[in-house]
């Protein structure tokens, strides 16, 4: 089987304590034809020095410094609500791969995560595949792909995107970008902006997507997100639903291949 180049974008902001593990989890993937794009998102610690160590040892790694900063990176409580969306979009510009996926600087991928995601794109003729994550660190070897594992197909994912889109987005579209997220989450108004407050299964998970899709769909800042998390952020969820709505070839697979440590 011909194995195309896959670009892995690693956005990182002050992740010096976890970045080595994150990068190693990609370097050691069973799928080897990778381009590893590290975007240093205005870090003030030694994140760049750590990334540079890896760049010197592995020709697949390239480091870029985000040339601008996000003024709305954190909210008043210090929560990173924009979740590195600028760094991810900047990474799109630097990618040469046929496919693009992500690895956050404070998370870990299991050894065959990328191999399995790519196999799923081929098996289901999909241009956008999400897999599940687990919220703790655990030592684990490769996971076998099981056809009995829960699959959310493109039709189900599209229907879910419509169910969870708020009424105001359906009626007024882009005008909602001018309404702050704080107002949207007010108790007397939130039902207008959130079609459902239930969790969205798998849709907030790490995607693998065809490169040409990223020419049309980008990550959005919080106020612009049509499918944000009710508690803030929701950058991946918004990105995944936007693709599912436009292209209708998305699938989500309930296999835990990504360790979320944030």
C-alpha cells in the first residue's frame, strides 16, 4: 500500500514539562511517513529549546514561531479558552502532507494512532476521521482495530451537527460572531445558542483530515464558534462539526488512541 505523507501539527504554548513525551509519541508512531510541524505559540519557557533538540535529531521535524499572539488566549479565570486555534491555522500554511492531524504539546498519542486513523480513512472512504481520547495517562501498547467498536457514520454525525446547532446560528449565521460568548451562556439566553447541552460523543476528538479541506475550514476563535463547549473552548468540536456539515464524509470511531492530560 502506498503510504502518503501525513503532516502532524504540534501547537505548543509553555509546555516544557510535557513536550518531550508529546513529540516522542509522534516520532515513535508505527506510521513513519510523517512531517512533524511544531508551532511555538509565543512560549515564555524553554519550549523552543526542547523542540530544537528534536529538530536536530529528526529531519521530519520543522519548528515555526507563531508571528503574532492571541490577545484573547485566556479568560478572566485564566482558562485557555481559545485553545491554540491561531497556532493550528498557522500550521495549516506550513503543511505539505496529503493528510493533516494534530498532537497537542501536553498530550500523548498511542503508538499506532496515526496508522489506525489513516486505515479508517481508506476503509470508509472518508476525508475526515476522529478517534476517541482518554483523560489520564496510562502505559499502553498498540491497540487492535475492532470492527465492533462503536462507529458514528457520516449521516449520524451530520444529523448531530444540526441537532446541536443553536437556533440563533440557524437564523442569523455570522451575525452571532458579534455576540460575546459570555452573553451566549447566560441562563436566560443559552438555549438560543446551544441546540443541546448534552455531550457530543467523540466530536471533540483529535481529527485526521484531507489537506484541501483546511483551505476552506479553519479553527475559529471562541465568539465565532458555532459549536462551542458550554463551559468554553470547544475548538476541536467546532472544527469537526463544520467539516461534517459541509462535506458529509466524516466518521468518528470510539477507539481510545489519544491520551488527554490537560
